[in-house]
C-alpha cells in the first residue's frame, strides 16, 4: 500500500480518544448530504442496504460517516452505504466527521476504501483506475506506487474497458468473470467475439475452457508474414514511452518514414494522453 495514502485513509477511522483532536462529530441533516461524486462503486446491493437499515434501526449508526463541506451541503467521503441505509430507515440526521479534502484526495480515499473491502466489480475498479489517471494526470506506474497495486494488475484491469460495451456489462453484472474478459482480449478475430461470448454464457464455460477455445480460433487465422526484428534502440524508446504514458506504444520505422502508435482504451484515456502530449 502506498505509504502516504494508507496513512491518510487510516486517519479517517479514528477511535474516541482521537476524534476530539481531528474534529468533533456533528449531527447533520440527511437532506444536506449527497454521495461522493468520485465514488467508484455504482452498484449497491439492495439486500446489503436492507440488512444495514435493520441494524441502524436497532442500534443506530455506530461509526460516524466522513464528509466534506461543499457548496450544496456535504459530500460523503466514507460511508455511502450507511448514508443510503439511514435514508431507508427514515433518519433525519446522521453523525458525521467533517474533513477538509481536495478532489484528488476524495478520489483516492473512495477508491482505496472500496478496494480494501473488496466491494468493487472488476469494471468499477477499472473505471476507477482510468478516472484517477485522467483526473490526476498520472501514469499507470505512478498510480501503482500510490495505491500499492502492481502496474500489470492496473493495466490488465483498464484493458477490460476496451471490450465492447455489452461484454463490459456482462462482466459488471457477474455473467462473465474478469478472467473471461482477459481471455477475450486475446481473440484476434473480433467478428468471432459475440458468438464466443454467447457460447460462454449459454454453456457456462470456465476461463480455462475459454482460453483453449481462443487458442483454437486464433490458430485458424491466416498466417502473418514474419516481421523483421526491431532495432534495439526503438525497443528501448518504446519502453520509455510506455512507462511515461501508461499504455502500449509501438514505433515503426520504414525506409523513408515511420510512425508511432499509442493505444488508448476509453475516451477518458484518450483525453489523458492528449493533455499529456499538449504539455
């Protein structure tokens, strides 16, 4: 875990002896509170909210929420499920510790809290990574250091967003797993993608079975001409650009001209790259 961020998150969960130093607990009207606009989790299970509502009705809200003051009231930083459950329970006020936080810190805290509790779907996690890189203007390597996640993990998650929207939806609702999504990214003939996805869903194929199918489908592809070995200098420069931009980079050099290909997976990813190149 990134040292600074981990410490910042832990500081939000204070024991009773520490709360007085960090700011007292305030009872704030629930109508003045709204969800964190940077909350990566978009799906809240009704059963979990209902269970929490029953607990609140019996015991009250044991752990106060954390929020920051905004123009339109208060934005929930930590505790959105408690906020939703409190509304369902009909509470008029909720206990809140008010903190001064930047947009950047709110995004980081919201993501890290959910990652620690393993509440995010793979797609929500992928969107969160992509949004953080865009908003904070940082590379995958920098994000990796700040969140304590490996760069390959972040890269693999973000790549899921390059799948067609319907396939992304299947992963988000649990019909396909993250493993299915990663396997599908390796399919060369994209015209075969949806027939394969339907086969996975209808026959309940596991990831290993899908990987074997994709190997078979890829082997049926027309053989490509073997490319000449790339210059070592160009390979080094590709590595440098890949680390700086946080995405795949391909440099091709011809006799008279060449080109640099930079991959992006989402509109946010494209905007991040454009902003970086315009610096």
